[in-house]
C-alpha cells in the first residue's frame, strides 16, 4: 500500500468515525431528552396529585352521582379512616366488615360525629357465593357513588411459603382477590347505568416487585394493581373512575408486625393521616401511593433492580420475623407467669 492509498483510507475511516460519533451523539441526546421529559412529567404529576389536589374539596356526591359510599374492611385502620373522610364530605355510608361489634361502634361514632346515615353489614369474605348474592340485594337498594375495596388480610409476620398455614393462604385469595373482584362486579353495573361512579382499590406499595417471605400477600396485591389499571381503561369512557392506591407501611399495619419502626417512623403515617391525603388524590390520579412520602418511596422502589429489591426485602423481613417471634415469646412467658401467680 502506497502513501496516497494509506492517506485515503485514513480519511475514509475518520469520516466514518465522525458519522458514527454524530449518530451516537444524536441517539444520546434523544434518550437524554426523553428522560428529562419523563422526569418533568413525573414531577408535575407528583405536584398535581399531592399539592394541587389538596387546594380544593370537590363535591363527591355530584362528581360520582350517588349519595352512598360502600367501604369494605371499615371497622378499623385505613378503611375506617377513609370512611370518616367520606362522611366529612357528606356521603352516607355502608360499612362492611367481619366484626359486627366494631362495625356497630364505628357506625354510631360516624353518625354522631358527621350527621350522615350509616348502615353496616357484617360478613366474612370466605368464598361463599351465596353471601354475595344476599349482599347484592342490600346494595341494589342504594345509589352508590363510591366503592372502596379496602378489605384485606396479610401474614401475621413474614414467613417462608411453606410455613404459612393453608387456612391463611385461602384467606389471602378469598379476601384480597375474590372480595375485591366480586364487590366491584356487584356495584359497577349501577355506576355504568348512571354514567358516574368511582371505585378505589387498595393494593400495596411493594406489589410492583416480588417480595420474598411475603410472597402470596405481595402477589395478591399485584393482582389488585393490574385489575384496577385494566378496569379503569375499560370503563373510563363510561364515566367511571377506577383508582388503585398503593400504600407502603401505615401505622396500624406496621405495628402488627414490628414494634420498632426506628428511623422509618417519618415514612409511616397514621391511618387517619394516610386517608386524609389519599382521598384528595381521587380524580387526580388513577394509580398512586396516596401519600406524598409513600410516592417518593415508590419512585425509589421502581428504580431498584429486582434482585436488589428481593435481597433487601429478605433481610428486612427476616428482621421483622425475629421481632415478631420475640414479641410472641414474651407474651407467652408473661401469660405463664400470670397463671403461676394465680
């Protein structure tokens, strides 16, 4: 190869490299612009959902076309707190849960405090189809504008799959999946006929990724998330709003598992605090963590690789299991001492 040929080849290579660099630069600029646009939209949606939503108090009866709201799992925790928020806004309530005594107490309290009509129905969601048929007869008597599917069960404490009692596995399926699905089916038809209505389904913040030692619970909550998103797409043109709430730990739920939340306490709102924030997001977001600090947690969780999430979740759940067993052992020892003293 002579000198001229080498120079020509070098120029050709440099020209091709320059073109490749230009293409890479354009590609990089495209993805950077896409990322900036996506991040900007996320920030705007965060502000809209958690800031703008609290600036106004919409008329929920007018917006969703019914004077009544149904709340399942409403004898305590988020369900009770959400029911109170609905009552503050003038909706009459049908409270549904298992414990009739607690339901009656809650109904009386809300009635006296907010001067709204409050009915309650005691039911155990155990997969008995006949119970839903009887429930439908009662619900069809009312114009229901909002349904809150809050009822759910979780593990007593984190456990490996084979350590979870079979009875609890059935409860997870019948309560977390079946109850939400069938309750929605019972009430959605009257909302579609009216052309207005809202359904709020409670999932869980960690359901976006597999969670070892809470395996079945996380899977049932993932179902609620996917079910809600698809249902919202199907029925949004009929005037129906379907919202999925994905809370992380809330005071009452966390206290059942751990008595030592430690530095996480700032991220664990009370049920009342959570509900007061979550209800404001209705109509602003179809899928949200409901509480601004939980939404920040959600962004972090989505950014974490799945392997890292499962490793971290395993370590956390192992610690929570140890705490729970220590607490149970302490209670057992205390009970034995009381018996001996007696």
